[in-house]
C-alpha cells in the first residue's frame, strides 16, 4: 500500500507540474493577446500638409499606410481556443488535485486502521505467547508426573508378577496329571515286583533252614 501511494503521489506531482506549466503558458499568451488588442485602435494618422508648409511638402503624395493593422476577428477565435485550453488545463489540475486529496485521505484512513489492527494483533500475539509459555510449563510438569507414574507403575507391575509366581498356584494340565499318575503306577508296580522277589527269597531261606534242622 505504501508503494502504491508513493507511485500515485509521484505521478500526481509530475502531472501537476505539467498542468501548471501549461496553464501558466496559456494564461501568459491570453494576457499578451488581451493587452495587445485592448490598446486604442484609433492611432493618429499623418496630418495633411498645411498651406503654410513648403511647396515640396505640399506636392508630396500621401504616404501609404503600411502599418500593421490588428485583425480583431482572427484574434477572438484564437483567444477562444486559448480560453478553452485554459479551462481544460484548470479542470485537469483541479481533478488531479481532488484525486490526490482523496487518495491521500483513503491512504491515511487505511494506515490508521492498519495501525489499530496491528496493535490489536500484537496484543493478541503477546497474550498467546504468554498462554503458550504457561501451557508449555504445564505440559512439562504433566510429562514429568507421567514419567514418574509410569516408572512407579512398572515397579508395581514387576512386584505383582513376582507375587503371583510365589502365591498363585497354576493348575496342572491333564497331560501333566496323567504323566504323574503313570509314573506313580509304574513305581508301585516296580515296588510290588521287588516285594514279590524278596518274599520268594525269604521262603527259600526258611525252607533251607528247616531241611537242615531235620537232617541234624
């Protein structure tokens, strides 16, 4: 906006200078023409020689009128053209000045509005920065608390798992129960076989002892 206003003002200054120079020139020309044609038209003509004048003067023919005569009709046309030109220059200058004044007024109003808006936005930015810093502190504190709670929770879960291993018996599966019973049955069978073998040996020893006693 500042660049546009600067360019507009520079263009106005150049246009104003051209219009003022043109207007000044036209007004000078009009002034000169008006002064020239406002002079008395009745200039004194050469008086005829009197009877008392010398004879050679009386016999001289009249001096032809070679003086420049002012053409009023042509001058009025030129002056009308110059007056129209003066009016155009004056109207153009007035229009340029009005447009420049309106543009400057609009620029000043927009500048004031921008200053007010900038002040408002700067205040909002300061408030947001303050709020951001406060929120950042809150987030940091909450993050620290969360990390502490997670560490504490991890320790509690680890201790709970150890307690479960020690205090809670896991149920045996069917396969484990069957394996254990089969092992017990096998062990009982082996023990029974051992008992049978020992009983048979004991009976043999008793028989042998009896036979020896009878022989004696």
